[in-house]
C-alpha cells in the first residue's frame, strides 16, 4: 500500500496547486495486483482499490490533505488453491499550517483473510509525526505489527 500512496500523492499535490476552491475531492478506482508471501504461503491477489483524495483549505490559511484507500473485490489464491479475500483500509492525513508546521498521520489496516482453513494475515501500522514551523520534530509514533492467525 505504501507504493500505492507514493504513486498517487503527486495527484494530490497537483490538486492543491491547481484548485482555487475551498475544498476539492476526487475519487479514483485503481487496479491492484500483487504477489505476497505471508503466513508461509505465496498468495496471488488482484482486484481494485478505491482511492479518495480530499484537499481542504483551513480558515487560518493552511491545508488539510487526506487520502483514503479501500480494497474493492480483492481476491486471490495460494499455491494450494485456497481462496483469500483482501479487506481493510489505508488512510493518511496531512495538516499544513500557514506558519509552516505540519502533522502527518498514516493508518494502514490491510488484512488478507484466508478461507478453507487457510491462515489470515493482518498487517497493521499507525504512524504519526508532528513538526513545528521551525522544523523541530516534537512527536513521533510508529506502531507496526504483522500477525498470522
């Protein structure tokens, strides 16, 4: 999902620069295909990801930039032919202040749900950083976990 975020963030930046509107929201459906090896299995996944981007100017003259990614009809199989279903959500929010400060929060909950006795894989991450206008990092949180059940 991080690759997906890196791929579409230039679209969000272009929206901020090009739009004189107070708020802009765009919605895209992005093809998704990948092979992962987790829980001891190699899983071929494909489907789509719904992507929603929002840019809002704040009353103080800053900006709130949000991106939301949600799997849509993502399914796959492992080498034994067992079915997996991709679920979850990835969301990031950036707040830019007029003085130059910034907060960034990234939440990823990507779950590959196994059927027919196959294990389920949970990829969970929450990351947050706060930077003052002078460039000082005053808060960092990074919680990451991977679990097979």
